[in-house]
């Protein structure tokens, strides 16, 4: 089984900040990684797939990078709507999600 | 655009079988490149993939749940379904259905989710 570990688990930041969330895979997954945003009581929303491809309609302040075992999601300038929980998902072998990173207002 | 909607009982007794259906609208469940998945999220916890089906009936299951899971497809009604047997309180979760953009890919879009509680 491929395990996905996100860090940090919780992140406090302010409007306008640049933030980075890291996702590490227990073995190489090439670029087979997606990122989602989830708000309470709602379904996850796809942000990025293939590690760095921005889903249509997602603001350009979101970006993804990495390959192999280490990946990052960066939000270049936090907006009020961005405070949510973020998950990574590997799809190299079946599917595994990270445990989530909750982005809170500082 | 494609939309998904889960339906089924919100309360299931321990040891019984959980049954949910996902209805796909705005597109055909038989589209060549699309697969269809179930994912769940226990209250306050993270996401867990349950399994995926192709319109031909080919299935892929999470090894940790495989012994209890059956996913089936009904192309005539544009639906796919989940059955999870011998449920316990640990199966209490928000259950989502979602489109998988080819075999082993990302999920988009998702249904809104349906809460299933396992309790006597």
C-alpha cells in the first residue's frame, strides 16, 4: 500500500500570505497526484491533477509541483475563500489520500 | 455537465448491509473513458477510497474493504451502486460517489455526499 503523509496538519495564515502544503508518498508515484479543497459539509473540489496541472476554473494563485515522492501545493496570496482543508491523493496504485491539512485564519 | 447524486438509507443497523445508489445526470455512465467511484469520510476524519467500477462491470476495490464491498452498475438507469456488508460503527461516514477520469485517476466531479450512521 502507498501511504500519503501531509504536513503540516494545521496551518495558520493571514490574507495575502503565501502558503505551502507538502505531501509525501511512501514510494514513488511519478506525477500521479491530485490536490483537493474541502469545506465543512461539502464534497472535495479538484484543484490540481498530474501534480501540476491546474483544473479549469481554479484560480491561478493555486499551483502544484513535485514528482516521485515529494509534492507541494502552493497558494500564492491567500484569499478569504481559501480557508479550508486540503487533501492530496495518489493514483499511481489504487487510491490513497493524505490525512488533510486544515488552513486556518491567523 | 455531469452531476452525481447519492441516495439510500441514512441509518443502518450493525451487522446489516449498507446499500447506496449514485445517479449520474448530464452525461452517460457508459462513456468510454470514465470510471465511477465511491469514497467515504468518517465524521471529522479524512477520505478513504472504497472502490471503482467501469460501465462494463469491471471493478477495483480497496484491499482493506474488499471482502465486504460490492459495486455494481445499471447502465439503463445511469446508476451505480455500493453494498457494504457486516457494517459496524466504524463504517459511519459521509459517503461520496464521484467520476474517475480514466482508470486510476483523479476524481471530478463528486456528489454532495450522504451520511450513513450505523447504530441499533
